[in-house]
């Protein structure tokens, strides 16, 4: 008989220290900041046994979401290299462009719609969108759908 898994949404400020440190160690390993579990647990001040006890039961909230594809629309100034900067940013954040559609620029502005696989995104979708809008040439970026 398969045991039913239960999940809870808990504010981070009330989590026990060992859980918080396990989360920090997992982030270090996933980002490549450290190469080994030993290095990660040493940095955060956690025992290896505690890390292994909790690591398979802790997931970032966005990893539990079934929606892994985000469709974004934005206006982009018609300048050489601007779209390339956007695509580089997406890749650097762990996103994978699935579709991209660009209109012919009118009055120096092109409208772009882009679907991104965000399963491996290193930041939240909010942080992703906010940082996208800071890229030179990007105007009015917004999420238009998730799927």
C-alpha cells in the first residue's frame, strides 16, 4: 500500500534551523557554488547526517508547481544585440526558450512574445521578470500565461 504524501506551505521564518541550513546547502550545490556535500554542509554549519535526513523532503515552492512554462510579452527597442542580451539572460537564469515571436519593429519598437521552460529557473518568476525589465532596451515586460 502506497503511503500518501502530504505537503505543507510554511513560512521560512518559523522553520527549524536544520531545515533552513539544508535548504541553503541544497542551493549551493544546485548553483555550483560548491562541488560536494561536505563543502556545502561545512559552509552552513550542518551535519552531513541532518542534510541527508532532510534533503529529499525539501523542495522550493516553485518546484512543486505544475506550471513549468511561462509566456512573457515585452517591447524591445530595435537596436542590434538587444534581443541577444535577452536570450543570454534567459539562459543564464536556467530558462530554456521554447518559442519566440517578434513583430516587425514600428517606430523603433518590436513586440516580442516568448515562451520559456522555467523548470530549471534559478530565480522566482517575479525576480526573473523584474530583472528582464532592467536589460537595456526592454520595455513593459509582463507574464501573459503559465502552463
